[in-house]
C-alpha cells in the first residue's frame, strides 16, 4: 500500500456489487476511467458501497484502481436511493472529481440523475463512447430516439460530471495483479437519512441464470416460435453457445417468458459480442435494446423483416429447421 495523498480532481467510479460479486459493468467503468485519466492525470478512485464491500479490494486494484473507498455496513445491504445519493454526494464534494462514472444498470439509471440533481452537475446517460478534452470536459455519444440516432453531447463544466456507461460496450483493463493501492474505509451514518422507501428483500429469480446485461452472447426468441413450448429450441442453442436467453416484448406480453428476459426499450438494453435473433421481426422498441451488439445474426422466414436491415448476417428460412441445425453444428465445433 502507498500513502494516502491523492492528486487533484480524480475520476470517481461507483462499482456496483450484488450477491457477493462485483457487476462486470463496474470493472468496465473502471477501465474506461483509467483510459480517461491519461488526459486528466488524476487518480482513478473506486467506490464500493454495501455489506462485504471490503472483499473486492484486490479485484479492484488489479483492474486499475489507484485508490479504493469502502463503505462497508450491514445497513447498506439493500439499495436505498436516498441513502446512496447522500453518501456518494458527500464523497464527491470532498474529492471534487472531474467525473463520477457508473454503469447504466437499473441501479445506475436510478442513482445517477438523483446524484446529478443533488450536485447540480451535468448528467451524461447511457453512453456508448466517452472522451475527455484537455480541460477535463467529457464528450459522450449516446443513442436517442429509440436507437435511431446517436447524439454527441458535452458537459458545460469539467467538475463532478455524472456519467453512466452502457454495459458490455467498454472493455475492462486486462487484469494485472498489484498491491500498490491506497484503501480507505469510510464511516457513514445510515441513520442520518430517512428513506421514503426501504428494500426489505431481494430475490433471485433463477439460480445460476445468466444476466442479460452482462452476457457476451445472447440468443433471443420472438413470436415466430409460435408457442412457449418451442422456446426449448432457443434454450438448446443458448446452452450450446454458453449464452443467455432473451425474448421480444411480444412473447413476454403473451406470458411465454418472464419480463426479466425481455430485450428492448421497455425491457433490458444489451450490448453483447453476439446477438442471435430467432423469429423476431424487429420492432423499433426491440432494436433499440440490442442495436449496439457487435455481431447480429437474424433468422426469419420473412425476407422483408426490419431486423435484416440491422443484422450483420441474415438467414431467410424456417427457424424450426435452421436453429436445430445451428445447435448441432455448434456442438460439433465444440467437440473438436
């Protein structure tokens, strides 16, 4: 460990944790902060809040944090918007960071605007590209109008700029074991703020189920599957690829899949390396949720389906024939 003296105007990264592990998007944000710090020459400070926060120290250090702040308290086990806003705002006022970066997760989308309002600072949401100018001002690219366009926006003041990054768009730094990092354990008052709502319990829907927003490969099914029982074709292909299973809004509305599987504007926004859309025509609200995927494979029997305009590769055919063949070929490739 090195001394506690810090450089002026660091970049503060809020690293979200859940169920005893760090969310991958926190490490992605940490990596991007390290890249931005080459312009600002400031420290990269990782902040972890919640029960067992101290267990992530080494992982954060290995992924680029030069300082780590820990608020480890059993009272912080469940997310409290008012409490976390107060804690992070107090830390930001003390550090005066150029930027406060976090993932555009459910928590990040809720916390970031509250934090920006509390600090009277700029808010750059759901960024898919982020650069820093010489004076510390951030220039962000973000999708707008359901993903039809991308806007380039710039913060007016280079101080305490609140930023959320779309998951799976930015890359974490390659892990490099290190012990040269300063760790500060924070004492926070959990009684000072009286929250308007309290989270009593958090339930995990399915044990071991892959989280869509963190998956690098996703196989999604739509109304073209004709019924909930046929989703086994999607699940088999996903299992062969080691992928998460997604769904369109249409099948979720029909009750074929839970809302947690929905990809789209009213569901989850994903940015995997590979997205396979089976029997999905490509409604604009669905495209808005997966348009930033690196490679998109579409399987549909309608050659005029809108999904083909976005797809990297398109297969016009019967998914009931194509998907099982793909599954078998993937299994053969993996078997050597």
